[in-house]
């Protein structure tokens, strides 16, 4: 009997007749889960499921992936292109030709008047890789602006910068299989159960087979911290101090891997000299972790037969983000934990295809991890595209976080935003809003017409979503996976690939470049560009059929590897797709100890901590932290439209310690006003012991909320903002007025 009822209503699972299953890859986070979409007799989606034969998720999906098929019919989607002369005027529907002609003409007009770099393009981590490649070809090879970047600068730029500084190239060196082999896992600012639930499930599955210690470094008692063996709640922004102190212990006690250091690294003596200043007795007063605990964790990590580090935004979103990644790399290099099973330095990427952005979009360089700063790389790509090498700039231009201040100063006059929503995602929102109002021309290309940034646009281009398109993603572990086209685009929306190709036709007067008509044609170009002796990013052995047959392939995967696999397990073409084929690729980088540096050695880089965090004081006594919750993704552009995601967190809220709340007379589930030096936000209070007395936490998904408060001071190497080290105070607010604001701001 349940709650007094004598008769329990039986659970009924509706019959969903599926005529055909289509293979796709999840379009949310970077885990890279394989999904099958079931189509009925009428060709419409009736259900979806995790692909049981895919190695990444093995049939599992998180709440976002389970409900992802609802995206196709979610409210607010763009139906037709829209135009207006001024941002305060109403939009008028128009044709694709008119919208694209207007956009191309305005780009040329602005560039002719103010210079080629006065028009900027900001992309995303949500497109398919072939779309990134095509956009990069358009921007670098025809439009010609050097101010071109992706919103991945807000999440993964510090990981990219740190990998390049230490190893000579971007690219996570490890994989999910390392959970099966490690003897110690250290997680820095990474809350897997909420950020990447299926990766957490892979970790948990490994722990059930073989117990090993989990160490979590995070100021907040996250869900992963609750499950950990050791939680180190360090002072925000002091990760480099803690890691330097751990390395001090390792080198002082002779726990380092001397043979690996001698054979494969440079800079050990300079690092030793710096680390003399980071004795745990001194470091504990900066990082907030007592000296005995620092020594215990350092010994545990160094003595493990194999140890691995993972991190997410807790490291990256800091003025010390790139330095933090370098320190993690240093820790793994001195203990010999790079390129071996269970030993790695693995960044857990944010967006579904942030890796594809890094690899092929040409945002920070040229396709295939080539650099604008290298004459050889400029010539290789120019020759391949059939243009003059001099059209490329000799160095990278502005990052996304520099583009918006450049609007303020008048350097940037026009902007093209592709699948990104800076009116919610960027820090210091009051400043961003004023910058957007200064643009002479803004074009927004997005799935949803009601995305907040569209309030400021002059042209809106409605894009297709997810499996209304076809192409590849690359996930956290460098696994390239495929999304097959399932449905026609909604209304008159178009695939981003089509939009970029059509725009390219309007710039043939600058450079005549061939743009393949299909995504697979673009992928084949990428395969050719990926070839080259000694290159890690080699996908030349991949094909769409081979990727689907394998349920994803990790790069590097060369033509020679593909030939060996074909001889071993057969070809993919014509193969029964119900059976998985072992086209494996390379699970790890640097297993041979050779790095992408001039001398082939990794760099041990001394990092000295300089405290430029915005710290609490008498006027603003609380640390302000922000992060993800499992049911939402980024700015809620998509998950806010899906009822069973939105109902768990429909409204902005703030985690606050009960003792701190009692001192201020604040009640659970009441509204408060949070104030920083930039602005204020209204949130509902959730009392919890997950945060300390001097700290609050607000999810970053909500519009007009936490990013009204954040500072956004930039990392000098990566240009990534410090979202997580801010100071604020909390005040009472009229509850009726707060409720009205809450309802207004959460409405879609």
C-alpha cells in the first residue's frame, strides 16, 4: 500500500513502433555519447535510446540526452530569416537570399570603411566539425578578418594553452579507459556527476571492479567531493600553490620518476629552484589546506603505480587557468604519468564539439592544429585552398573576450555570432550589454529566434539543430563520432553548413575557393589536410561508414592504421551496422615519450603564484562561485524549452551556508539581492552545507543572473575569464517584487 492507497496503478509503457533507427552523437556536453533515434512509419521521431554497442556510453544517457529528441519540436525555434534596419524596430520576415545578400553587403561595407579586421566572427563549440572547417575556410580564406574566435574561449582556452605550453600541441593525451587502469585519481574543479554524468558512470564502474583513491580539489562540497576519499576545499584561485607544494614534497622526498624526467623533459632544475618557495608550511596559509594533508596527498599520488589528473572549469575559468594546467602537467610529468594506461593529464572538455573547434575551425590558427605564426603552415593551407599565402595574417587576432572590449573602443564595428549567446554567457553583463548597443551591424545565427542576444541583432538566420544535419563531433578523449541526418530542418531553417556555403558564394570576388557541397566532402578535405609525418591530429584513415561501424574512432588514425584494421577485421562498407567493428585508433598520445616540441621533449615550466583574485573584504564578504547543474546546459537556450529538464531548476537560485544565512536573517527559499562591484542579481536561497560560511554558489545557466556579478578578469595566456573568483555581498529584498522579477526572467 502506498500512502493509504490499496490499489496501485500499474506502470504503463506506451508502445512506440519504430520503423528505422538512425545513428547520432549527443549534441550537449563533450562526453560523446552515441544515440539512436527511432523513426515511425511517418518518418517522425517517436523515441530515442543510448547505443548499447558504443564504447563511450554503452547504452547509458543522462537526463539531457534522454530528452534530446524533444529539441526538434521545442518552442521558440526560428522559422524564417528576419531583418530590420535598427535593433529597436520589429523584425520583418525575409528570404534567405535577401538575408545573406544583406549580411555579405554589410560585412564588405564595414571592412571597406574601417578595415578588414573591423568585422568580427564569434563561433561556438556546438557545430559539427565539417561546419567549423567550412566557416574557418570562409573567414580565413575569403572574409579575411583576423578577429575570429569561438565561445570555447570561455571554457577550454586555458586547457588548450596549458597543453601547448607543456607538450607543444593541443590534444588531451588520455582517455576514459584510463579509469580502468589508474591507481589514484585527482580531480581539480571537476564535478563529474553533474557536469559529465556518463564519464562519472565510467569512473564508478571502474571503482566497482577495483578500488583506488579519489581525491577532489574544489572549494565547494560538490557531488563528486561527497563521493571522494579525500576532499581538499582549497581557497578559490590558489590551485597553483597547492600543486607546487605537492611537487615540493615529491622532489624533496625523492618520489619523482627520475628516469622519465631525464629521458623526456626539459626544465627540471628551474622547477626545483622555484619549488623551494612552496614548502607546505608556507603554502598552507595561502591555499587553505594544512601541511600534513598536502604531504599525504603528494605521497599518495607519487607512489601510485599509475595516477591521473582530470579537471574542468574549476581550473580553466581563472586568471591562473593556463598556469594551473601547466602545473597539473608538471605534476604528471615528474611522476611519469603521461602516455601510459592509467597515467594522464586529462582535461574534461565542456561543449559537445569544443574539440572540433580546437582542431578544425581555424579560430586560433589554421585547420589541423596549424599555426598562423608558422610560415610553413600558412603555405600548406593556402596551397591546399588555392589562395595566396599573403591573405593570411602572420599571427592570431583577438580572442572572444577581447572582441567585446574592442566594440567599446570602436575597433570592432560589426559582429557575426554563430550558435552562441554572449548576453547570458559572458562575464560582467552590464558592460557587454552596452557594447552590443554600439555595433553598427549584428547578425545572429541560431536555432532559436528568442535567444537573448537576438534582441540586439539586425539580421537573424534560423539554423537547423542536431540531427537535422549531418557530420562529426570530437569528444573529450579525441574520439570522432558521427551524427547521421534524421529529419529535414524545421520550417525554413537551414543547416549551418549550407549557410556558410551560401555565404561563401558572396565572397568569391576576393578569393575563388572550392567549397564541397556535402559535409562528407568537407570531411574528406579535412582527412587530406590531416596527413603529415609526425602529426598527432591525423584522421586520414577515417570515413563516415568506418566511424559508424566503430561507434567512434580516436585520433590519431592514419591511412596505414586503417589498412591494418581492414586486414584484421574487414572493411566498413556494406557491413552490418548492428555489429561493432574494432577500428580503434590511438587511445593515448605521447606513449613513446615524444612531444610536439622542437626537441621532442615536454617542458617543465616553473609557475609562480601571483594573487590577482578578487577576494572578499569588509564590503563584499562572500566568495562568489558559479557552475553547472545536471539538468541544464549553458544558457538554457535548449534545456529551458524541455519541460522535464527545466522543472528541476526552473528558477535562478543560490546555495548559501545556513550559519551565514542565520547571521543575516535570511530564510530558506526566500529571495535575496546579491551585489558585486559590477551589478546585482535576484536569486532564491537554498540553504546547504555544500558551501562554506564565506561562500555562495549560483548556477551560470540563467539569463540576467550570475554574470551580472562576475568580474571576467582574463588569463594572460588563454584570455579565458575568471568566472569563479569574485566577491559579493547579500541583501534583503522585497519578496513580492523579487517574485515578479523571477517570473519575468525565467519565462521563455
